[in-house]
C-alpha cells in the first residue's frame, strides 16, 4: 500500500493542475467529484479512501486528456496581459 503522505501529495497535485487548466469546463467537471474550493481536509479525507483515490485518478486522467491541450492559466503579468502556457495553437 502506498503511504498516506504520497497519496495526499498525489491528490493535491492533481487538484492543483486541474485548477490551473486554461478551460473553466475542466474545473466544472472536477467539482462533480472533488468539492468546489476543496479544503486541505477534503483532500486528506479523499486520499485516505481507496475508492475515492481511484475515482479521482480516473477523473483526472479524463480531464487532462480532454482539456490538457488548452494549457495552463497562470494569471496576468505585470502589464495585465493574460498568461497561459502550453496551449496547442
């Protein structure tokens, strides 16, 4: 069995990446499973459950497959210009 720390790190990483995807629809898909504005405790609880980990992992793979080509939104630069990286043009 994978240790608790690695499970939590994995679910946090998936959550962070989905939240940064440059398509709001990705987040809307994500919150069908992971609570909207998930707290640390929400992620801890999900990481402890094998079924939740499996569901979250499958949802993450599906979202990345569908929305990954849109790149990652990183906010605005100091001039106010929209900044996203990795989007296929």
